[in-house]
C-alpha cells in the first residue's frame, strides 16, 4: 500500500508515537508499504514551530534534516494537477493545506493516514484512520 502521511501523523510518528494506533504503527513499519510525505506537511510544520504551537529540541531546519534522514519517505510532488484538484475535493472546510494533501492522495492514488475527522469522512480518496 502507498501511504501519504497527514502532517500530524508524520509529526506524531517522530515525536509522540504513542498517539498512533496499533494498526497505523504496523502499517508504517511494514516494508510492503511505501511512505509518502507532501512538501505541504513540511511547510505546516514550519508554521507550527513559528507560531510556537510545536516546540522542537533543535532549530527547525536542523530538525527537518534529521527527521527526513531518520525516516526517509518519498516526496510527493506538488503539481498543477494537484492544485486544480484541490479546489474540487469534497471536504467540510476550506483549509488549503488539507486540500492540497487530500488532492495529492487523489492524484497519486495514495491512502491518506490521518486522525482528522474532517479528512476521514471524504469519499474522494482512500483513508487509513488513526482512530
């Protein structure tokens, strides 16, 4: 299975794995699954740090270098098609980051791993729930 980690799942997997369900932990650890990360998630992390909603033990650039080296994932491209699809995705909110991540799952045929109720109920893409 090809899994796209929602931003919070990626962060939890690195900083607070106890927040992940057994099913998600097993999926993330399985060598049969490819793990993907959107550059939007990296952008969201930098915003969380800047707003002090997330405190890291290193500066954000160094933390990202170490995190991406420690847990390598395929980098999901941010394409024109993803930008177009992000507008038409059916979500109950207009958060642009969520729309880009959801559209990435659709365009690249990835299963989104998320605990966000607003993402879990979409029928536009496959989801692995962390609930």
